[in-house]
C-alpha cells in the first residue's frame, strides 16, 4: 500500500461523521480522485459504497479482486460481470442497508457518468440523492503530511520533465514531439497519469492539448504545461520561451508583465487576504502594461488528486472570496496572457501554504 492504512481509515471515519451530520445514510462514490483519497489507489472503473457507519464496500470487476486487495485496505468486495450487473448490485446493496438518503459527488471527472446517475434514480425512486462535493472538497483542500510529501515528489518529476521539454524546443518540431519528450521523462520517473500541454504560437490556446500539425515557428512563444503525479497526487508547472534571437517589443512586454504578475502573486498570496484582493492587485499590473484585455481573470487553483481542484479562481467566481489556508496546495499563475500573433505567455509553479502562512515553491 502506498499510504498507511491508518491514514486512509482516518479519512474514511471523518467523512462518515460528516455525512451522518448531514442526515445521509451513505454515499455512492464514482469520482476517481475521491476514490483514490479513501482507497489509496487508482482503479478503473471506481465504485465505492460508504455507509454512514461501518466498513465501505468496493464494487470490482470479476477476477480483479486478488490484485485489488493487495493494493488497498478495503476488504468488503462485491464483483460484477458488466455495467448492468454493477447497477443491479449497487441497488441491491442500497436496499440491504435500507438507504433513504444517499450522497453522490457531482464532479466533472470521466467516471462520474450521468448514465449511472440516471439508472440509479430509475431503480431507486424512493431514495433521495444529495451532492456531497462540497464535503469532499473541504476535506481534500488541506493536505496531511503524506499528501504533501507525494506532491513534493511529483514536483521534482515535473521539473526534470520540463527541463527535457524545453531543451527539445526548436523551429520545425510539432507540439506532439515536444510533449513526447516530457511524457517519456515522466513515465521513466514513475509518473503514472501525467498530463502535458504544449502551445506553439502564433495562435494562443488556453488549454494547449498538443497538436501534431501545430509547428514551432521562429519569433513566437512556446508554452509547456506539465502535471506530474506521484501516488495519485499532482504538481503543476508551466514555462514559456520565446523562439528567436531578439524578442519584439510586444513579446518582451508580455514576458516582463508575466514576470511582474507572478512575483506579485507570490508576494501577496497569504491567509490574511482573499484571492479577489490579489486579483485586483494583479489587474493593476496588467493595466500598466496595457494587457488587461489579453489576460484571463483569476490566477490560482488548488492542486492535489486532480491537476485542478477547489479553489478554482479562473472558473468559479465564488472561490475568489476564499482565503489560502495552511496545508493548501496552490498552482499559480494559472491564467496566461493570450497574444494573438505570438502565442501565450505563462509562468506557473506549485506552492504549499506552510503553517505560518508562507509559501513553499516545490517546482521552481
């Protein structure tokens, strides 16, 4: 097992206490990241029933049980033969536990299928379904020592992969070729589910999924985003380089602005002020460089079992009112400067908020 059994059981007990206070009889969990949070492993396709009290039950494809039980502390297992068999077994379990009110995490992850949700509702018409995403997000935001150590290790992987990717950049290569260099390094280092984005100018894309027909050209930006994982936990890192000998006035202005914004964000991000206050200060810098219309609003997001998790200031406006807390892990600057004709400029590192409120940069 990758994490001590007592750590995983402690998380489970705390979660059961919280759902009990909400009046829930149990939770049916299908989101991968929260599944890892409680079981300690990534396992396709995730399905975990957590009763209000007592041991959880994992639903595992038939003949997978031996391998599964070697990697986790979960001992109660129900096997299934196909998707239909899975929902039948889930329904049977719900009825055996006399569930009247059940929690599900309404997340964006690929295994949180709406199809499962709709089938569950049809087969369990008398069971009320409640979203428990906020409970899980609150628990996962502040990391324990095991999580922080995993994230630090992931940070070292991201740094090495970034060095390799940046060294490989030259005109004529495609985004996929640069991504391949980073992926090769990450897999060699033991990252199991890494994510790499590459955006070669002149056309900026916020999320640069690498394209084979996007070719690096001189006098443009190339931005590389690397998310490395270790034991399921991520660290994010982004760097932009200018391909050419002498950056244009516009290119230099964008790079200087990003450097100043990055430094100001690191200076101001503290528990005593919320993210919206920092965003306001950063916007003053963008305005000084006349780049306010080329920036995305927001600058930080949480990192952990997902590359992007609560708080997400670039997507959820309400999260901008939150304040950093000790043991939170933040990626910033997340939002790039989007400059049509040059590409995008972005500098991002992963920071741990220490107990005294200072920041520990684990990818610089």
